[in-house]
C-alpha cells in the first residue's frame, strides 16, 4: 500500500553520460498519480534516455527513481524492467504481425499474469483472459476486431491495439515514446485525442515523450521542457506558453514574433509603441516576444502605421506580412480571405501585455542559434 499523496513516479537528481557526452544533468521530475505529463524537447536533448531510465532499460549515473514509493533505481538494488510494472508504447506500436489483435492484447496480460505467478497468485483462466481482452478492446473502441491481423487494420487502429496491450498489463505508469510520429498529420490529431481520452477515463498515469509542440500543449496536465539534458521549465501547458522563463523557452513553446525594444519600469518601448511587460525584466535593451494571436489590425485612429508586403492564403485564415516604420517585419493572421493589396497602408496594434527578455550577448545568441553580431 502507498500513501494517498505518493506520486506515481519521482525521479530526483538524474544524470547520465555516454562516454564524454553528458545526456542528462540533475533532472528532477514528479508524475502525480492519474495524470498525463509530457516531456517536450528538441531531438537529442535526452528525452528518450530519460524514458529508458524510468523504464529500466538504462541505469542513471547518479540520482534515484521511485515508482509508487518504491525505489527502483539509485538505491541499494536496481529493480529489473519486468518487475517495475511500467508499460511502454513505442513509436510505431510494434505489434506482432503473426498474432491476431486479440493475441497481441493477451500478450500484455501474459506479462502481468506472469508477474502475479511470481508472487504466488493464481494463473488466469482462458475465459478470464478472453473476457479481459474483450474489455480492453472495448475500452479503446475496437470491439469485434479480436481476430483481425495487424495488417488488416489502419495505422490509427494499430496504435489503439498497442495501447490496449499496454493497459492490459495493468502498469503503474505508462510511457509513450513519440507514439504518433508515424501517423500522417490528419490521423495524428484524431488518434492522440482518442488515446488521451482513454488514458483519462482509465485513470492511467502516463508520460508522453514528444518534440511536437501541439501535442505537448493540447494533451497533458503538465509539460516538462527538456533542453540540453536539463529541465528548463515544468508547469501547465498554459503557463509554459504564456509565461516562459527564458527567451529560449519562449521560442521553443509556440510561434513567436520578436521585436527589439527598450525596457524601463515595467514598460518596453518598441516600433509598436509602449507595451506593458508580463514578467519582470531588467531595464535596458530587450527582446520583445509576441504570440501571433496578440497582433491585430488597428482602426484609423489606433495602432502603429505599417505597409503590407505580402499575403498568404491558407484556407481558414490569411497571413498578412507587414513592415513597420522602423523596417521591422511582423505577420498578422486574418480569418478567411484577406483582400489587402501589397503596398496597402494599415495600422497594427497589440492585445494585452507582452513577454520581454534582456537582449542576449554575442555568446548567448550563438547558444540560441542566432548569428553572433
């Protein structure tokens, strides 16, 4: 038995190197029971290594991992993979092609029952297994497909079979490693919404590893932003988007429109006027970060003057590129088709307060991927 407030997963001080390359550095991550957490970060930042450490496929150089209060890594002994009751859903589902859908799901149950037998519990009957397979296929919306082969069902259905197999093993936590990456764009959105709903209905604690910002913002309860092997920020999706603690975080979580500015006493002056800042910023030269939805066309008596340089129609909206009086280029989104001609005079205004960060030094610009100036 575990205490009510014991987190499903608690990783503390996790570091890992491969040879001379430091992959993870002093990572702390807590997953409350019954929640979905995303680890978001660019390729090569250490996401998969962290997942493999939690699952037991890798051991940390330093730090501890506790699952439901039990120390499984970093203690006197390391608990092996098959004893952790951690489920793993890989990128492409990894179904066994020679087994039926039902047999694939039962494979996950065989693992769970095998662990039960190791602790002296009775073996499940064939009827019990059949009923449980039917239950988990119903949970993921695949009733009646137990006898189908993986090649006979769609990619989205295959992912749901993989989820049913993982859940049938009754894991204490489910790890999802870029599980939607192999699906086409339209199917990816639908399947990830379905799977998130299934996980919430089942009360499953889950960790989603992804580099996709829209996945990380739309599905989980919280997001841990992993950059260069360290947790740069961990909070709700709304907090990471609205209140990133650094310029690098702001650039990685959502689209940005950036302007040069000068900060003083909680106001930053830019080509779009004097704007209130959302988070404290030191006085002096600053980079102002706007989200696309903050920019809109002004009226004849409001906003800063600008000139239209291009319009790009995308169906649901049109992106209008404009040049401000100081030469800065920004983009605005207009619903549906926009009939503005290139060269048209418009005004632009900003809704709400803005993010602002101290202008980076030459060395910091290189670290952020900017040319040193």
